C-alpha cells in the first residue's frame, strides 16, 4: 500500500509540468487534514484522481516543493483520509516521493469508487473540473443511483493476454508521449488496466480499447464507428439515399477519434445545401467535440457501433447507451458523469488530449454553433442510445439573412435563402420577400420571370 520513490530530475519535471484538473490536485502540507479530506472524497465520488500533498499551487511564487520532513509527519492526514472517510475508500495507493532536502511528497492515487463517500463531518463532495464542490440532498441520492454498478470498461477480457497489451506499439507510443518512465507492465498495473482472474492477470476492456492494435477482434461487442452519406433531408430515409457503402472505422480509441474526424470532414468538403453554391459547413470545434464525446462516453457493453449520418441538411451522431448516471437531456449542459472514467482520464494525460475540456464538451458545441449563427444541437435519448443532431439551420431571421446576403451579392433567390437558413418552407421565404418589397427595401430583377427564376436585388440598384 505504501511505496517510497527516490527523486529524479525527470520525475520532478514531469510532476511540476502537470496542471490541476478534474483528475489532479496539488495541496500544501499546511492544509488541515479535514480540508484535504474534502478533495479526497471528491475524487472518490467522481472519476478518481491524484492528490499531491507537499506541492504548492501552480501560481505560487516561491519554491513549490515543500514536503514532509519525515514519513510519520503525514500520519494524521492518512488517518483522516483512510480511516475517517465514511465508508472507507478501497483500492487507494500511497506513494512517498523523496525530494531530499525539500522533504517527502505524499502522492495519493484515488480510484473512482462504486460507493458514495462522506467526510468525517458527514458532508459529501464531488470533483468537478479543477474544483471540489459540496453536493447535497437530491444530488447525493442521484449519485447513489449512478454508482449502482461497476463500469463495463473495468471488466476482465478473458480472451486477451497481458503480454499483448504490454508489448503493444500503441502503448509504447502512448508512454513516450506522456513522458512516463514506467515500464509498460507497471503502468498497466498502477492504472488498474490489468486484474486478476482466477489467479491469472488479464487486461480490462479499457486497456484493450486503448492499447490493443485491433480491439474489435478481441472484444465480444461491436465497438467500431460507421459513417454514412445520405442524399436526403427526410427523417425516415431509405436505402436508395445512401451514397455507396458506409465507412467503417476500427482500431484503438485514439486512432478512431482522429479517423472519424478526418472522414467526416472529407465528406463535408463535397456537400452543398440543395446542391447549390452554399456549402454545408459546421464549426470544426463543434463537430470534433461531438465525435470525441461519442467515442469516449458510449456504452461499450452494448453490441452496436457509433453511427454518424451526414444528410443534406444535418448531421446525426447516434451513440450506444442511455445517458450515464444522473445525466438527463434537461441537465446535460450543467452536470457531468463519466461512464468510462479510465478511458477519459488516460486520454486526458496526452500532451494534446482529444478531450481537452473535461465536462465542457457540449457547452463548447453549443457556443461554437451560436458563433456560427446556427441553432444549438438537438439531444435525444432513444430506447438504448443518445442521438445528437446538428442542423444546418440559422438562428438569424429570414429578413436578416436576406439583407446580409445582399450586402455582398447582387441578387438573391428563394432557393438561396432556404439554403442559407435551413428553412424548408418556400412559402415562408416568399412571404418575407413580400414584406421587404412592401417596405421598398428590395425589388424583383425581372417581374415577368417564371416563379423558378424569380430573383431580388436591393432597390435603387443600377441595372
């Protein structure tokens, strides 16, 4: 349970280069044990994390490393954290890192717990982004419901061997990129990515998904991504609208994320609204967040793939599994719960993590779409899946779209407006044109043109 690690300059550099986050906190030895207990409980009630005691915050102006003079000086803290937390947190790892004359740093690795924990003062806390917050009443009850079962990502994969993961080039590259000096086996063991099954060590689902070169061949559930291009706007589409065969994306999770973003962008580069001059464009940031969230938060116990459908006027991303924990469609922008905490945490360790904004993904999507003058995403909980739909539909009024377009273009048609706005009704656009004509703002270029060729320009504009 207790490990002593000798100082190295590389280790110090690795630790001090890290930033406080949803999974990491630095605390001074001056903090009272009961104050530290709040953060300990917060990590256990959330997705687990690491607590370094003896390192000052990142904005501290003096020497950040100021540890304990001797190991016994940390006993009171450990007594409160390990013995007085109710119920006690199981599976905690304790390390003492010897920084020589600067003292011993107490490094506590806290797993996500299947129980709801309280401090010795009977208060309940949760880790949220880089903060620890107290939760009460209904929130505690909801947390209890959410912790009813172990996550599928922690299940043992009996058909795989530890050597297949520890010897994987994917894992070797990962360890190199996060700057870890641990052996592959030690890393897997410390991160709870291997477990004992009848006395034999076996990989978990998370370790296979992250580091096996072909996880789809190992797991007995489907865990690929399928991307479709459908030439229609209809909700109930038919097979004849499908453009070729769906693209199937397999491989470890990180490579899936990069691949699906690339495939979707390639398809969108050739898509235009109504096959006219207005290209179907969505903010890159919004699409990336939706696709990343789908991969890292899906329910991998279900025998289904992620489905990405690109229509003429929208993109649908269907993700296997109900919303996790106490998350609902109503509170999804304000609350956070990770179905796959190990996957989320280990991806977040990367220098350029795909999941940069822990808990902020959908808020990022909504804000990016708003900046692009598009409506916010539609989030639906289906029978056994969550579907997010991004529509090519403007938040601007038809009037504003028409006038903004005519600021730079000489003419505009009904079809142009429908393509720009995402509005399907030809009559709604026609009525907006009539209002602007009555106000003397626009005029028809050719009043005798056929209805299909009718175009408008700003009044008093030279022929």
